[in-house]
């Protein structure tokens, strides 16, 4: 009869806005944003007032000014007359140095301990288990203090330095050892090694192509390793084989010459490696246990050698499980390296802290610390995500 | 007839397969590689353990004067035993130190009482609440006890306090953040994502610096917040981000059917989460959560760097005393044992829980 009535019926009843989930969501978000913004504004206003009252400068102008403090064992040329910017760069490089070396060694040690944990040898398995438990359950800061104290108290002064190998001294100033005296050929040897590594990579790709085409397996890794070792040696021999050594000698109260690994750096490195490797070991153990036994039996039944079973079947599958948690352990190690400040190694946090104390610009200092670590974390996780994707299972 | 039943003599397995010898062959010398490994390990143990035992237990001094220690060769545990009150209680007034001691006993006792999952009921929550009130009264004083300012709370009670309240407040905050990260509301989600990733990307030390040198600048003139409280807030904010990620894993593991079932029952968001999703999600993630709590406990030692007197700092103060200088190894070892016991108790509880919860869903 009346068309308007039916249309009226089909029109949904008007919903009040507080019952409409979409509108309610919008209102809720607006309120939260408003609160967050106003808290931010209040903090900002307070900070402005405080900075003005205490006449603290703002902005990053201090980076251009003279730092006026020394840094022990800088990886690049640095003196107290350099700027804060350069001091911070030195700190960042120190952080990178200790994290890089620490990550490599904790991966190696962690893998060894993780595999030993699964060993059929009762003694070895139990010992690795004890190592993991002890290292995981003691705060890393306490471990750093312990190793540092051990260095200072257990090792003799430079005058009575231990002399385990010719040209090597161990005392409470660190580990001092002889290094080849500076020679222009070193740069070229490094370049030759780099060429060797690139050659190794190309050889591997060639080997894969040959194997795909003919089924023959080329000894590419042996050839590649030979190339990487031989090329620098050839360059060295070509330059007349310089053998001069920079040998440390005791002058007064300390050693001169040679290479010194300071107690601060060693304590930090040992502490970080032992602590992180315990976690890596547990991850490696879990990863290997995640590979089902059938896979190993299948690999053995098609006639692969034990080494090939491990390299071609077990590891690729275990790595898939291992990589994500190991990435977060690598990041943890990098973050834990900030504890260097507690034992006086000049990492980024330590230099930034000195900067804060000297300039009073706490906000900029803390912001810089956070920024640098965010950059480290993000770039590591980007790289590991790429690697993870490369290793991930390619499904049909 | 009866002579037909003869006792058949049981043939015993060869000597080399059972007993001590069998065990040794099976576990230590089953092939040439393992035999070499065993011998190397035994040699290593023989080389390290006896001198260590001689140092730690035979030549050691337990309650002597520092001068006696200096003459001897062994460990000087006197550095701990003679300073135990300062290491454990720091600056808490000497005659009142029974109060933090009682607080810690209460805390440890309550924790052990809660280990059993049969006791996880509402009454346990009230017991804890009552326990916290009593502990707060014991530490702070009032109502007949002399008041002790928070600035004097130091040593082990401070460590336990920072970690306990860190865990208690970080947990709900972490759950909220995880829910926010899974939310459909874009603004809430992005705020939570930024917060979680930002905090997880930076070391705890930078947050502690923020609390100690940067935070005072945020406050209006005249307002100050206690240094311990600021560090506590930093620890809570830090731990919450990690808990949020763990809880998010649990939330992702809940099948979509559970949400749909809750929707079809007409439950709203709050009820869906509180009654259906969170109980299941939080149960799955109990073991990794305990892992986070253990690292939060270990991380409280970082407050040393902003000069709070936790148990690590009181130990450092003790060994920087000229009288006791040179015995840091012993003091740190004592502390390591202390931390190890606490963390090991937590991790073994977590492993037991994992086993208990593993049966079915």
C-alpha cells in the first residue's frame, strides 16, 4: 500500500553514538591522544621553565665545543682538545668494537656449549649444564665487577708481569703482546685478504652452478680458504717479507710499545661473552632438539656422511629455529655493553655521561644515548630479518 | 610331578653392561672421541678443582681480622662475615635491622607458599595484600615503630623491593600494552608499538639515567620525587615493554574461534578479554614471563650506576674500605651465590610450572 512505510522499516534504528563501536572507538582514541598530548605539553612547559631557571643551554651546539677530557685507548686519533662530537664518535666506535668481538665469540662459545649440553658424554653434558645455570643466574654487572676485580687483584704489577710466551706480558695493566711493526704492506695484505674473500664467494657460486649442471661437488671451500690465506702471504713475500716486531718493553712503571688490551676492555668482553654464550647455548640446544630424528635417519639412509648430515640436513633446519632468538641475544649483548660505564671502559654511554656531567645538558645526552642504541638495534634486526628470510623455509 | 618345575638359572648380563662399569662405558667411554673428551675433562677438573677447594675451604679464614687474612693464602670470607650487616641492610639503623630481616623472611616465605598451584585462589591475593601492608609497615615504621626514611633503605631489602614492585606493577602495565598493540584502534596501536619498540631498543641504563638526571627537569619547581621511586618507575616502564611482547605472543596463540565464540555470546570487549582470552593467553606465557621476571631481578643491580645502595653497592662500599681492600673476589662470590639462589629458585619454579602446564591445553 504505502511504499514509504516499508522503506522506513528497512532503515536501521538510530543508534546512539555511545553504542556505536566505530564512533566509540574514535572518541576513546581522541580522549587518549588528548591526555597524552596534554601530559607532553605540561612536561615540555615544566622543562622549559626549569632549563631557563637553571640557565642550562639547549640544543646540540655543545657537539662543536672542546671536550676537554681524555679517553683511554681510543680506536681513532683523539685528544682532550677535540670536540664533544669526536669524543662521542670514539665512544660509539668503542661500543661497536666490544659488541662486535663479543657477539662473534659468544656465538662460537655458545654453540660449543650448546652442543656439549647434548653430548652423550655424561661428564661433558653435566659440566655444560652447570656452566649455563651459573652464568644465566648471576647478574651480568656482578660478573663484570668480578672479572675486573680479578684482573686488578690476582695479576701482578707490570714489574712482576707474567710472561707466558715470548713477547707477551700479563699484568694488572692488561694483556700486552708484540705485534708486527707498522709497515705499508699491511694495508695491501688486508686488501688481498678482501679479494680472497670475494674470490671465495664467487667460487661458491661457481661450485653451485657446476653441481646443478653435472652433479659434481667441487671443493670450493678448501679452494676459497686457500685463496684467502695465500693471497696476503704472497703480497707479504712480494714486499720483501718484513718481519720486524714491535716488542713491548718495561719502561718505569708501565710497558711501552706492543699492543695492549686493557683490563677494562678484557673484563667487559669476558663478562659479556660468558653471560651471553650461556643464553646462546640454550637456544642452540633447543634448535638442534627441534630437528626431528627422522630427518637425521633419512639423511643417513641416503648415504650422507656424518659431517654432511650435520651440514646439509640438521644445521639448515636448526638455524631456522635458532636465528630469531639469537638475534635478540645479540641485541642484548650490545645493550649490555652499556654497563661498561660501571668498570670505566669508555663506551658510548660512558662518554655521553661525562658529556652530561660537563655540559649539564641531560636531555640531549640521554636522547643521544637512546638514538644511538636504537640505530644499532634497528640495523641489527634489519640485517637479521634479511638473513632470516633467506634461511626461512621456502614452501610451495 | 613337582620335579618337573625346575628353577631356570637366570643368566646375568655381562659385567661390562651393568653396574658402575657398564654405566662408565655407556656414558663416558662409548667411543674413542668420548674417551678422549672424558680424560681431558677429568684432567681439567683435577687441575682446577682441588686448588680451588684448598683456597675456598681449607686455607680460608672465616671470622678473622683482616690482618690475619693478609698473612694467609686462602680465601678471606671474613670480609663477608664481618660486614654482613652492612652488606645486607646498608644504612638501616643497627638496632632496627630485625625489621628488614623480618620483611625479607615474610617475602620469601610468601613466595614459597605461592609456589603450589593449588593455592592460586582469590584468598592468596588477599594474603599477599595483607603481607605487603605488613612489610610496608615493618620497613617504614609508624604505629609504635620508629620511622625509617626511604633514603636509609638499602642493601638486600632495596634489591628485593625494587624487583618485587617492579614485577607487580610492570605485569598489568605490560598486559595493557600488549592489548593496546593488538587493538584495532590505530592511534592506540601505534602509541603502544612505538613505546614497546623504543623501550626494547635502548638499554636499561639509559632509562635509569633518564630517571636520575633528566626526570627532575620535567617536574614543576619545588616538586621533588624520591630517587628510589624514580628508579623504581624506570624499572617498571622497562620491564613492562618486555612483558608486553611476551603477552602478545600468548594473545596471538589464541585461535580466532575463541574471539568469535565470545562475540556470539554477546560479550563486550572487556568481558571477552577478562573472561575468555586473557586467562588462556596468560597461562600459555607463564614460563617466558618468569624468564622476564628473573632478568628484571638481575637488572635491579644496575641501580649501582646511579648510586642507589642496593646489595651490590653496599658490597662495593665494603670492599673499598681500606681495611678490607683486596678481598673483592670473596665478596663478589658471596653475592653471586646469593643471586644464584634467588634466580635458580625462580627458574626451577618456572620449569616445574612448564611441565605441569604442558599436559593438554
